[in-house]
């Protein structure tokens, strides 16, 4: 089972949203300030939680989110694939802030389920066109110099269900096949140099220890550049579902190359030989030809709040618009936000200087007048590339693609604060 099985259902286009927007029930309290003066028993009276002691430090050896946050979890869409072992779940990006994705809610994509592989049983082999074929234990890997980097990992199928029209009502589902973590690992270059790559070794073929093996080819130039053989994410060991004990991290490139439970690296001759073995990830064009070699993820962004799962609960007045932007070709340079479906644009504030191949958080602080909005965000990366509209993208790629949908997302915000996934007419 591969990502090719991700099915698109006949797009429930919501082109007539403008009419419904006009009819949406009112209820916005115009002019309400963020903060009130009246006496509130929650601040004036002694509460139950202040009248007794809380839990001791021995209660929770490994912490979990408090129960009030129990809806901030990965979710699946049941019709995507036939079986959960070959499926995808989605990061709750609508409910997170900052840029780091906690491992416990970082999306998962498996072709044959998450396996349990111990450090003791772990081996990594480097074979093929090398001077010294090598097999490393986990402890061997720990003796090589390490680096730390924050990188996003986006499945090429992220937003794939939206090609034919607005379909899934939530940023989690439209854009949640992405996570962003801080990895510690050994640069792959160091291990390849240890094995001694022969001059004719131009590609590597990487495989995992799971039944699917998820074999993928990577050009030597990338392998020698910034690819990491990683064993921690956000400071702790990789979770089972992200490839414990070791996964490949391929910055900026599509998630399917980030091989989990990394087992074998074969150094091979030519691009063609290596790529033909596994050229599964292609983008079908309207004329029947297919785009291949589409490894880097193009610049993309999405407003995470407000969004369908994060309606506006407070009526008119101060409103924080926020979202995420990223590019597999370099750092994010600028993010623009539109409140009127792309007619006018304002430059958003980046929460921190953008880092190459990592998620960038943006904010736009506005005074909402309580009227309907058509929210969009548009990412621009350091190469000057501007995130296209969905219409611009479809004009080139047609409707048959699954992968690499980086078109601009539109959220319709209604007067009552509800938010819906919509598409604009061209
Ligand atoms: N061994 C192995 N590696 C794999 C896969 C797999 O099924 N097996 N899935 C790939 C795909 S398609 C994606 S998008 C990423 C997802 O990584 P995650 O599960 O940590 O989010 O892992 C990639 N690496
Ligand atoms: Mo993927």
C-alpha cells in the first residue's frame, strides 16, 4: 500500500459560500474589549483548587497533557486508506502555537505499521559502491560527532485531498501531514566518509527495517549535504512511530524519503538505476505525463487560527490571526495575510527570525469588525518564490495530482465566528 492509495472523494466544492456567508447568523458583540472589569468569582472567591494540596512529584513520572487538553490529538480520516497500518494521521496544527511539534501529536505515516525495534537489535549497514562495507550498532553511532537542527517533515500528500476543491473542514486535515522537531543526529556524510564512497557512487538507496522497507533513492549531493541519521526528536529518543531508534532526516524534502527504522544504505551508480526501483511518487499532469524528481517541498503556509476547528469565540474586537509557513528551498522571507480573499494583503509579523527548512510562526493582530472575512496567507521564501493560488497551481498541474499541493488556503469566517474551508471562483 502506498500513498498512491490516498483517495480523493468527489470534491464538495463550496463555491456558493458567498451567499451563505451573507446569511450567516449574527451574534458578534461589536466593540467588546479583550478583558473586563466586573467582579468575577473566579478571581474574587477562594476556589476548590486553592483549598487543598495538589499532586506530589511522584504522581507522574512521565508527564501527559492535562485532561482539559485531551482534544489536542492526532486524528485520522477513515476513508483515506483501506487499513490503519498503511494510513496517515494528522498533527493538530490548529491547536498548537510556536513551531515545535510535540512528538506525541506529530502526524504518522506508515506503509506497514509502526514496528518495535530495540537499540540492542538495531543495525545500520552501508554497502554498495564503498571501499569498506560497514555495519554499525546503535552504540557505534553514538561515537560519531552529532549536530542539532530543527526541521519540518511534510508528507508529499499533505493537502492532496484538496486538489479537486475544498473538502476537509480543518487545518488539521488540510495541512496536518507535517511536523517540526529538533533532531540530534550524525551527519550522514560522516558515516559515508567512514565507509569511503567510490567516485562512481552517485546515489544512495535507503531502506527501513519495517516490512514495507520504504526504499527510496537520494542523490549523493543531498546525502553529503545536510541529511542526518537522527536518534532524538525534541530532546528525547524518537517515538516508536517516528522510527525508534534511528531515522533519516532529509531537510526540506518530501517526507517519504525520511526513512524510519533506518536499516540499510546502499551506494549506487546512477540516478536512473536507483530512481527506477522506486519512482512511486510522481505527480500526474493533465496531459498524462507525470512530474518526477519533485523532492523539495515548495513554499506553503496556512492560517491555523482562526480555522474551522478554531472558530472565533469572542465576537468583534482584538483578534490574533496566526499560522505557519515553510519552504523546502530555503528560509521563509515574508508571509502576507489577506482578510478579503486575496484582494488586499498585509505583511504578517514573524514570531522569530525564520530558519531554513523549519516551520515559521506568523501573527497578524487585527481589530475584527465582526463582518465575514475570507482569510488567506501567502508565503514567500528566500529564493523569491511566492506561494501560488490554487487556480494558478491547477492551471499547470490539472486536477489529477495527489502530491505537492501548496496552493493558498482560504477560510471563510462568518459573523458568528464560525470558520469554513472554501474556495474562491477564479
Ligand atoms: N521505514 C519507513 N519509513 C518511512 C515510512 C514507512 O512507512 N516506513 N513512511 C514515509 C512517509 S510516506 C512519510 S510522510 C514519513 C512520515 O514520518 P512520520 O511517521 O514520522 O510522520 O515517513 C517516511 N518514512
Ligand atoms: Mo508520505
